[in-house]
C-alpha cells in the first residue's frame, strides 16, 4: 500500500482518474468495507473453479473434429499464451490496486472515469450473461442425469429450449437463488464450498486423463496436423468481422487452423480475470493475487492440453462427438461407466462456475456504486457478514429470472467479446500507469513493458475480430445504453466529480 497522501482526482471531466491512494482509502470506510478472508490457495481454487467448465467437456471434441485435429493441444497452448499475456497485466494491477472491481478499478486509476464506466458496464454484461448461460447448461446436465435414473422434468419446467410452448427452467432459477444466498452469507463459506466442488471436478478431469491414457491408439495421431481446408464463407452478420472488413478467410486444419482453433478454445479459459475482482477480500493481495491468477491459469492449461491429447488419442478426430466428446470417446472404447462419471463431474463443476461469475459481477457493481457511478445504496456491506448483500440479492434475482425464462445460446458470444475487451483495457492501463505513476510500489511487475501489454492487446483484438459481426452489433448496443446511463446519472453523481467541484 502506498504511504503517500491522496493527491486527489487527476484530470478533468470524463477523463478524470481516481488515484490508487483514494481507491485504497475507500476500502477503509466501515460501511463500505469488504471482509478480508481469502488466501492464495482460495484464489487459485476460485480461478480453477471458474475456468474449468463446459469448455473442457465440450470444446475439445468440436475443435478437434472441425478445426485442428490432434493439434487441438497446440491450440490450447496458443490460447493459454494469449491469456497469460493478459494475466501478467492483471497480476500487476491486482497487486498494486487491491480493490474490488477488477478491470473497472484498474482503468479508473489509469485511463479515466469514462473508460472505467465503459469497462464496468461491459463486465456487468459479461458476468450476468455468463452466469445465466452456465446455469442453463448446468440444468441440462442435471436433467440428463435425472433421465438416466428414470426421472423426467415436465417440459414446462425445463426451459424454453426444451418446451414447445411456455417454458421456465426451474432448475437454473433455483441454482442461481441458492448461490446468491451463499454469497450473501460470506466469502469464506463460498470459498469452502468452491474448494469441495473444485476437488470433485479436478478429480473427474484426472480420471479422464489417467484412465483414457490406457485406451490411446497412437494411429489416431496421424496426421497430427491435418491438411489445411478453407472454412465455408460466412453470410451477412453471421460472418466473422475480420472477413467482412478485410476479406480474410479463416482456414480449418493446417498450421493456420491451429490459430483459428485457438480463437474458439480461448473461451474455455474465460474466468481467470474474475479472480481479480476478489482483491479487496484477500488477506495479502500484494503477494497472493499474482499467485492466484497465474497459478489457476497454469493448472488449467496443463489439464486442457492433457485432456485434448488423451481424447484425440482414444478416438480419431474425425469420429469425435461434438456434443459430448469425452463421454462418447469412452463409450466408443467400450467403457460407458466413465461416461456417467464425466457427466456427473460436468454437472457438479458448473456449480462453481456460476458461483464465481456471480461473485465477480456483484463486486464490480459494488465498486461502481461506491464510486457514485451507480446509486450509493448498493455500496453498503452487511453488518455481520461483511458482504455487498444489496447488489448480490438484486443481481441474483434478476439473473435467476433471466436464466429461467430466456433461451440465451445466441447471447453467449457476448460473454466472449466482453472478456476480450476487458483484456485490451487492462493491458493499455498497465502502460499508462507505468508512465503517469512510476513511483507507485508494485509488488508484482509485468515483465517487458510495453512489449507484453502490446502483445496482449494485439492478440485479444485479433480474437475479437474473429467473432461474428452480429456479436459486435449487440455489444455496441449495450455500450450505447451504458453511455446514456453514464451521462444521465453517473457523471453528475460521481464522487470524483464532486471532489473536483
């Protein structure tokens, strides 16, 4: 923590910055202070808990069959490197500005209030939709397990994707409400539940790796990098933006197919940035935040690479299932028992993904309200549990309703573009804060600045360009709505604005 006195807001208007010192002082106000209870192990468990979700159970087969073949392992490595570049930037900020809010707080300290609002509004969308999407996915796995034992949910209570007419996903709705209660009660309880569930989830993944390695046929690795094939051209807004702007045609398979696959499997890594939202609730953030962020990313990358090597060795990539590749690969080798274990692991594992995404969103919302950009009513912490209970309850109920009523498969890509946009802003923020506040004590320093942040921006932006133009359009509409709210409310109610006046 810096021992210097707060020099006050820097800059004028929408580009005024909130100093690191002021951000830290705000965390010491009794009514608005979060309870510090997390260790490096807790943070690593949170990271692993949110990263390992449907990606490892689904994307492996889809990418291997359609894009990269056995070289899917290299695609995971490439995506892991992109995430590592961003993680190094997050680690510096989280240890220097150990305040709730993640990229929102970091950008407020470096790039100014309007940019901070923009990224905060972006994160609210990312985490909200992410929680709802995963809750619906969890509901699907649970219904599948129930079907296996002869229980069937009524169609009307299985969600709009299943029901012919009216459909309400009661399982997704109840899950989000229960997790909301857990988050209100306290972070330590959340960490304990997460640790238990993550242990089960990682055990299932290790079973896949160890058991599957006995059923590998090395002939399935030939060719390791299949010959390059042009992707079918996209049409209209469904086409990748890079294709519409530059006429670039992505390829499947071949060396370039590995990078095309990386833009897909990247989404299996989404979530490590959520660890940074818990900085204020960490006992020793300067030491433990970098360990938690980088440690969880390394663990998940190793697991992803190992799983992709095993599954493409068990079954030829051209025969892999797209919907349930791991489970079906074991069925194809005559071991259906493991298929049930994998389905159970996926259902259990998605619980922690929902929990931690909801945690991330409430902390960003809390930080924005403490700064006055959203109503200060939401920045009061619970007198007993020390948690931001008001935004947690509000957002939990809203997301539960969204998860219950909405078919949100098409909105899932908004989670991806929101994450990549946050990566870009954080990387730029590292460069700016190094120039504007070189005297700040940094417990962790991103190496090779500005090279690493520039590479992070370039890699993240390239992946954004590979998303459909329709996703960009929807993202733009959400951002436009955010600007309207900022100029109508946030700008005039900002605490930094009042200080300036």
